[in-house]
C-alpha cells in the first residue's frame, strides 16, 4: 500500500478509503464528506454516530483483498 499524507491533499471525497490516525496504526475504513468531515465505515452514512473519533494523518486506496 502506498500511504499518503492527508495534508498533501488529493484525498477522494465520498469514497471509502483506508486511513490511519497515527503512523503505523492499523488502518480503518473511512470517508471524507463534501463538508470535509471524516466518517467511519464504508457505507457512506453521515450522522453523529459515524463521525471518526480522530482526524486521519494518512490515507491510501485499498488494494487486492482489502478492496472495499
């Protein structure tokens, strides 16, 4: 997987991707909304219970078996 820094831009919007909040942590599925709010999960559900608890620092496109 090719991890990219969130601050460098280019994060896909409204599409499930893998993210990490701390370098080296296990990745989780999340997505960035049009409003620039991070939500957890791959179902694109936007509500207060799905808001990601921490801002991701890295992201990558899922590959192979990790494909969503």
